């Protein structure tokens, strides 16, 4: 996480930097800062809290920075040290001439810091990054060459970094380098850029160089030179960014999250177009590059993901096992990477990630790739680091998701699993044709059904107000909607800060039932199908313990009104498709509760959209 931007050129440096940082706010937003060289001085400005605080500060200081032609900026998601002004980047060295911004974690910073302190470096912050400032400064004093100083210093760093560095004595120059953290160089006319991600520079240029690990770029207004870690000048590939500058707008919605929830029917339509024409036609999934024989012979699938993507993967397991008769293991990437796994060349490994950048999932994918597995990536960012590791790539095309709480990318990921499972089942002949036809038909009519639900939000709003003072929530479900319970609880936790747990309903009596009393809402996800009666019994058990009873259901059984205090109805859908429908009211419930409580819905505290640290 954290976002970095660098600019060298004739435009207003601070405007370019803060404009770029605005586009990187999804990477963190607890503090920010810029450093510029103006009037022969390195000047650093930082602010705690939202980026607007830095913009306000720079507006006051505009006379101090107007001669700047070079600068670097940073937006932070705190790892080392609390989010305050001192720990905000850029960081500097003893004489204050050098400034550095960093994304990543320097794992050996304690040892380096102790050594540098002994040698006279004076530290002000608790960050790992300040070590880099002092280390590069030390090397610069020895070599009088900033690029060489960065090259030598990075050889001593362990961990992950993307770095931009400027120095007062090195005119109009940025040194940029990376290892296991993203950084691209934007190429302009008489100006050049460095940034963690495309949106930060796309307004200015569509030509870019993606730096590889350990490469070092030297940017001036009229040149970009790239070197490998042995100091050989290289000819990097210049790529045309397949992006259009877009102004992200809430389109009249109060928050991006609400807008993104409403975009879900179109996200489904978009995903289906070109892949499924009618219920009678076969699924087209040319993105899967394994040949038919290999697909037929697949005997195991391993899915790795985090957070909401992990929940999509759990739904994916149920779908694939139901239609394709292939065992699917799903594991949180952060667990998968630190144990002995038996994934090998006979396993299809699927990495699921909205951002395509999540460090744990990226590592899991790299590990599996090294063991010879075919890697299939399901992501919303086909230009991401994870996508570059893919043997097969399914872009979910949900469009930019601004709200930190994932909504439309989740349903898009589910669509990828439905289409993958149908495609596999059709190749293997593992599912009854009529059954597949029914599922395909349900998918094709699903967008209209969700649209219908979205026109009837009042009941969900009312429910949100009634339960917004609850301190805890339990979501229960069985079967394929177990993941819906987990995802509903995650949405509520992350944006309203209410403690919420998703539980398999059958497990309630094995412990959590002890918590039930008249203060605790139990939301039962009761979609009609195989497990409907079972979950009804589990709901009865909660009722007998005086819990506050909420149902989410596509059943029209009027008797539910007697058992539940509140019933949230959704249009009827096939059980296998039901997670797509059931999640929508839960996203809305979380949204309205958070909004009612006055929380920062799109940028909840302590979170970032892109989690690039393990
Ligand atoms: C979702 O609402 C969360 N913000 C978070 O759990 C997210 O899903 C997780 O960090 C994984 O991100 P990814 O999909 O970009 O890999």
C-alpha cells in the first residue's frame, strides 16, 4: 500500500503531485506529503489525515514552491509508526538536502538504523523508510553520484520497496527504483513521471515503462535512462497504456459504494456479453489457455485469495464441485504461503484479486508457478503484477472500483467462477445438460432481477436504522451461501466498525449460541433450495434464545413473518445462483448502517484498497 508519485518538468509540480496522489488514494489515506526543490532548497510539506489537508497546506505555501521543477509525493497507509505528520513521507537525511518516498517494507530496517545511528544519523520518525534516506545519503557522500548511491544502498535493503529520491545538489533529477512493489515511469515531452499506478499519470501521458525488480531509472525533464542492478544501461520496453483519462464521478450517488452497488446488473451483463449468448449456447471462455485434454484430466484446483476475493473463491468452490466434479481447495493466501503445500504441476491454481496486487496472493501465485502449476488469474486489473504471472487470465471488467469496500468486483468475480465452471462442465460432460441450461438461463435473467431488488431499497434502509445501534451481529447460512454470510459480515465490519461474524448455521449450536440474547441480531440467509429447511431449524434455535431475528430470503412463505422480527425479501433465483442475489441486500444493509452512523463509507479507517504488504 502507500502511493508514490514523482514529477520533473515545467508544470506546477505540486499540482501534478497532488493530482497524482488523489488518483492513488485507494492505496492509503492516513497522511500524505510532498518534497520539492525550490529556490535551491529541499522543501518538505506533510499533513496528517486526508489528502485535502495537504492540498490546503500547499495552497497556503504556494509562493514557496512556485519555482520548483522537480518533486516527489506520497500517500500513506501506516506500517511502521502511527499515522502522524512526523511519520508521513517524504523523509530526509541529516542535512535535509535529500528526500525519499517509499512504498513497501524494509525488513532489516532495525539493524540498518542501529548502524546508521552509530555513524551519526539522526532519526526523527518511527518509520523503516527514514533508514533509506540516511543510507542513500551516506553512499552519496562517498560517491557524489545519486544513482550510484541508490544502487549501493538498495543492495543493503531487504524486503520490498518502490522508491523515488531527489537531492538538492542534483538538479532536476529523480532516481526511481523498485523491488517487489509496483512502480512505472511515465514518458512525456519535456517532462517525466514516476508513479505506483497508471491513474496517477494517465492524465499527462499514455507512454510508460514498467520497471523490473532492481532496475534504476534516472529521470530528468528531457531524458529517462534505465539501468540494471549492475549499472548496465538497458533499453526498456515502452508500453502504450490502454487507459483513457477518466473523471471518477459519483453520478449523483452520495458515495461511490452506493454507485458501485447499483452498477452490478451492468457488470453482470458486461461479463456475459461475448461469453454466453443464450441458455442453449455453449459458454465461450477463450481466456482459459489449457487445452481440452488437460482440462478434462484436471484432478485438483487450488484457489488462493484474500478478503472479499476469498469469499468469491469459496462460492467458486461450491460451483465447480457441483458442476465439474473436481475437488477445489480454497485458502487465504496469507496462510497458504507459509506452510508446506502439495500444489504441483497437476494442480490448476487460481489467484483471485480485484487489484491484482495483493502481496499475499501474488506470493502464493509465484510459489505455485515455481512448482509448475498452471496459473489462472481472475482480476479486475489485467495490467497488474498478478496478471503478468498468469498463464490464463480472466479479466472481470467491473470498471474502476473506488470504494474500499468491494462490491461490484465481487459479483464480477463470481461471474468468472460461474462461466469457468460451466465451460469446464461442458468440456468434461460432467453436468446434466438440462441442469446447465437452467443455470445459464438464470444467469441471463439475473441482471433484471437485481435491478428489481434495487428499486425496493426502503425496507433495507428501515432495517438498517432499526439495527444500527447493535454492537454485534451474526450472519448465518448453509451451503453455497456460507460465503455470503462471511461477505455480509465483512462488509458490515469494514464500513460500520460493528463486530459481525459469518457462521455456518449448523455450527451455531457448537458454541456461538452461548452469545445469543435479546440484544443480538441473527441474520439468517435463507435462500430456497436444498438447505432451506435446515437453516429454518437453526433459525428456530436462535429464536428460542430470544435473539433478534432477521431473515433474508427469496421464499414467499408468509409464516416467516411469525418467526422473524424482520424479513428482507429478494426475487427468487436458483440456489446455485443465489449468492449473486443474496449479497446485494447485505451490501446495502452495511452501507445504510454505516451511512446512518455517519462513517466514512468510501474510505473506512485503517484500510486501503490495495494491500501490497504481507
Ligand atoms: C473488501 O471489501 C476488502 N476491502 C478487502 O478484503 C479486499 O477484498 C482484500 O484486501 C483483497 O483485495 P484484492 O481483491 O485486491 O486482492
